[in-house]
């Protein structure tokens, strides 16, 4: 007998054919086809589930083959299709009906079907392989119903799945409307109106978000760096359906979706601890999984205390920052995970955190300060477009009762600016290629002279030169200006704070 299931390589699905063969011999169940430990252990789960569901288990030699045999299989999602293939082998299920569906699900010993990871990623395979639908655990139904034109059949247990395939039980395809959930896309618990003072920092954040530029904030403890970072998603434009599906797929394969949180409509915000390894940040492992850079796809990756991260972890960020994707190379294949994120990082100006403070004395020597700043490599720093100082907030600003500008107003300006960029070249200013910089970021004689002086004084790299032009282009777009003038260049240069200190 034969049933069909699916697996994933990265976030892309592929079909798995499950063959079940019963022959004479000592009673045993063998699973072949490069199964991992979780699949090998499914023998006992499947046997108990079949018996506890009221079916007979064959007292013969039983072989299960997972094809293609050369691809490593992992996870417990094959329990249900294996059990159904066995039932088809002994004649309890019509095999021709079984082959019409793609089936996933983990089995409990009593036959209950438990949820699995990555259900959303597998749905598209139904249409591609011309199957009738996807049979899956009921807890994954809402997540998988994201695709409106594909039939999703939720089941509670093995007995229910077998009865449905036999035609003895009618299960209606699960339907949901993602547009209803999309209404809550920009509903956040925090807002920029709650931030007291920090007008320069908020201006820099607006410029950064408008052009999708990476941002580094330098300031003493308690200045509000984390508070500002948490509110950046509130001024990002809402994701469209295509973006939401792509982000939800990454979160689904990582096991972050459930029946209460079936879709990702809000921009992701990830803030990993500084002890995170390079694999945790970038992704990988024995069976490659998305890292934090992919989980923050289309959103914000916030790295607090940037110099405290391991050097190799920070250097690994360079490829996704440049390419918008992560490539995890293995002997058999290379796996790609999307990672178009906005990097927001923060750090203290020195080890104690109070260098340059007007309120607390710094006890760090010049050598310690220099060593601390040099923990961030030049190549990584070049990839951070905007570097700003975030000073401690004064009492006068803290005591103000009036609220600052709300996130909704800032978002309107950002949406307008991003539309200008999309109309011009269909990409954000931070993604402009060299030839596009020459075309869209051309300078007059005065702005060109000003930039030349800044480059020579600060000894900036060629990449930093390009970054200044891109940021200046974004500032001009915020002003609805076709030309980049002196004011735009001056503001863009002021956002290279750390270049003067390293």
C-alpha cells in the first residue's frame, strides 16, 4: 500500500511517498529511507495507536519505505501516514482513496493526532502535486487554511482519519479568513508617543525605517535605547498577504505557530541575548533550521549590548545584511533561508557606560574605551548605515505631560516615502546597487564638495561613502525633494557617529 506525506528542505516542501509492505516472517516493523531517531521511534507509537483505535496489527514482517530514499527525513509528522499505509496494507482502508491526499500528523499512543511543525509550508504542495487535499491535526488547521483555494481536512485521531478516507465520515474543509486577522496587523501594546525627549534619535529612526537602513544607537544605560527599539515595528508599514505568508512559513517551520497564533501579520521583532551562538543567530544545525535573522524576516532584529556578542556571531551577520538571505551549506545541498530584516543595535559608549555623560563620571581609561569600541569590526560597522548618540534624558523632558507624536503619524510619512522609492526603482534606498546610486543619488557641486571634505576628514571607506549617499537620498525623499542638497548630506554625515571614534 502507499500513502503520501511531505517534508521540508529549508522552508520549501517536497513530497514523500510512504510504501508499506507485509510479508511472511517474524513479526517486526522496519522503517527504511534515511529516517531520523524520531521516525525510528514511531514504530511503537504507530503500533499502539493502531491497536488502541480498535484495529488489528499484523503479526508479520512489515516494511515501511520513505521515498526518496537518499533524502534524510526528520520529525514525528509521518506517524499518521505510516499508520494509514499499514491499515491499507491489511485491507482496512481503500488504497486508491488514500493516495489522493497528503497526510501529516504525530500520533499519541491512544491514537490521538498531535500538532506538527511546518504545516503551513506543506499546503502549496497539494496543488502542485494535484492532490485532493491535506489531512492534518486539527490544531494545525487554522494555520494551514491560509491558502484559500486548497482543501484542508482536520482530524482528531487515527480512527477519524481512517473513516474519512473510507468515506464513512464526512469532514468539511476548514475555512478561515486571513483578512479578518489582518485587521489587527498594526495593533501594538506600545507607541512612540510614550517616549519622552530623544527627538534626534526619533528623527534618525524615522530616516532609518523610511529607507530600510540599519541602525546603531550609542548611549549610557537607561537612556531609552531598548524602549526606542521596541517601538520601531509600530512605525513599519503593515505587511501584505504575500509577505505575511512568507514570514508565517518561517515561523511555522520553527514551531512558533499554534491554534491561538496561526498567522504572523505583525512585523517580527526579535531580540536575542548576547550569549547567542552564531548558529542561533544565522541558522543551521544538523538539520538546518532558521536562525534569528530569518525569524526577523520583514521585521526588526534588535541586538542589545552589541560588543558583548561573540565576534564570530557578529561577523556571520555580514552575508545576510548584504544579500537578504542566509545560505547554510551542507555536504549534500545548500539551503537558503530568507532574511530581509532591519538591523537595530545598541551599545554603551564604554565598558562602564558613562563616557561623555554629564551626570555620572566615567572610570574607563582611553585604552579600555578604544578596545571596547574596536570589538565591532570595520566591515560590520560599514554595513550599519546610521550610527547615532542617544544621551540620557533630562528631567525637564521626563516631566513633560504632553505626549509625543504617535506612531500612526510617523508611519504615514514612512509609507509615503517608501512609495516614492518603489515608484522610482522598486526597491528601498538601502538596497540600491552601485549603478543605481550613481543614477539616483547624484550630487551638485556644493553637496559633492561637502561630502568630499567629510570623507577625507573621517577617513571613511568606499562602502561608508555609498551609505551616506543612500541615507541622504532617503532624507531627500522624506522632504519630497528630487535633488539631494547640502542639508540632506550634512544630516546623513551626522549619522556616522562611530566612525569618528574608532
